[in-house]
C-alpha cells in the first residue's frame, strides 16, 4: 500500500527542479521544489516588487512574473554567471547586485522600493532576517520566504520572534533510493506590527 507519506516521497523525489528550462533560458539550475516555487509564484503579479538574497534560477524565473526583482549575491562568479544570462535576455526589470560582508544586507537600503515579497536563499540567512526586523523597506504585508529554514534554524532563531509564521512548506525526499529520508523546509513569514 502506498501511504500518503510514501506518495509524497515518490512524487517529491521527481519534483526537484534541476536544470530546468525557464522561458527563454535553457538548462538553468533551479534548486527548489515545485511546491516551493508555486508558493512564491502565487504571491507575485506585475505590480509586486521582489527582493532576493542569493541569485540563481529563481531570479530568472520569478522576474518574469513580477514588476521588479532585485537580487543580492555574494559569490562573484555565480553573480557573473547569472548576470550574463540576464544580459542576453529581454528582461529589464531585474537588477543583480554583487555585495559581501556588511553590505550584503545593508545594500538593500540603496534600493528605492518597498518590497512586497522577500526571498532569503543565499548566505547569512539569519543576518538577512535580522536586518528586516527594523527595515523600512518592508511592512507588515510583506511576505518573507526563508528557504531551507530548518537547516539554518540556528541562524534565524533569534529574529523569528519579530515575525508571524504564516505557513511551513515541507517536502520529504530521499537523496538515493535507499538513502535516509530528509526534509526540505521553507517558512513563510510576515513581520509583526509595532516591532
Ligand atoms: C542554493 S543557491 C540558490 C539560488 C537561487 N535562489 C535559486 O533558487 O536558484 C544559493 C547560493 O549558492 C551559491 N552558489 C554558488 N555557486 C552556485 C551554483 N553553481 N549553483 C547554485 N548556487 C551557487 C550562490 O552564492 C547562491 O547565492
């Protein structure tokens, strides 16, 4: 008998998006599950402004569904790789910013926008979330996604009290057919009022 959990395991194993074709981009690494992608996508439309920490296939994909997307990336070669792909495309609503150290979080202040959606998927996930606690670049309607939130729980634990958890997206998977079961976890947050 295939239990609900087993069915999830089977489906999610094939659900992992690696090297997918994203519109005009071919063979782009997109290291997310469909369930997670759908969750973010459902918060976007052509009026929404998105901020992302950690660029990649997500940048190329989500920028096609929002007004503007700003992505901050710490790794220079990865930044160059994604920037080159963007430059060859027709999309002009995406800006990738290469920053590391303190400016990785602080460069957000130089962007003249209020963000509707924030996706935290790069280095320093805890620092990024902590930065949002006092930032005037978001408000209580801003939807914040933290990818791999279980893996980074020690980084985010101190700031999480300033946010309400809206949803937890869990994907069960096995790296190998007989491998140990693992969970991919993404949380969806909104900042509490009057923090
Ligand atoms: C796991 S990736 C996810 C990026 C993106 N949000 C996505 O879903 O496609 C997070 C970080 O890994 C780093 N990275 C370096 N080389 C990479 C590569 N070849 N593929 C993916 N990420 C890479 C980048 O610094 C990037 O910010």
